[in-house]
C-alpha cells in the first residue's frame, strides 16, 4: 500500500513538473507575441525595406544581370555503377 502511494506521489510530481515547464513556455510565447505586436508590419513579416529609385545626384548602381533562362546549364553527371557480380 505504501508503494502504491509512493508511485502516485511520483506521478503527481512528474505531472507538476510538466505543468511548470508548459507554463514557462507559455509565458515565453506570450512575451514573444507581445514584442511582435510592437513591430511594424514590415518588420513583423521580416521583409526588407522596399528599394527606392536613385535620386538624380546619386551614382548608378551596377547593372542588373540578364536572365540565364536561355543558357544551357553545365553540370557533372555521376558515372554508371559497376556491373554487379553477385558478391
């Protein structure tokens, strides 16, 4: 009978520890959500600021590379496997 009580007490202690862990995770999530609400929409989406057109006095940026859609892609192909001899 004493053993049964100890088993139940151990189970209760494990459950209480799990609940404490869940509470701390919940509090951390709440803090993150609260901080997220303080951000602007662009910051919240982790979107970079939009590109602004250059002003008249600014230097030209490097030209935009052309599309490589029409170019053939070069890549190495693996060799065929050796013939299986049954070993």
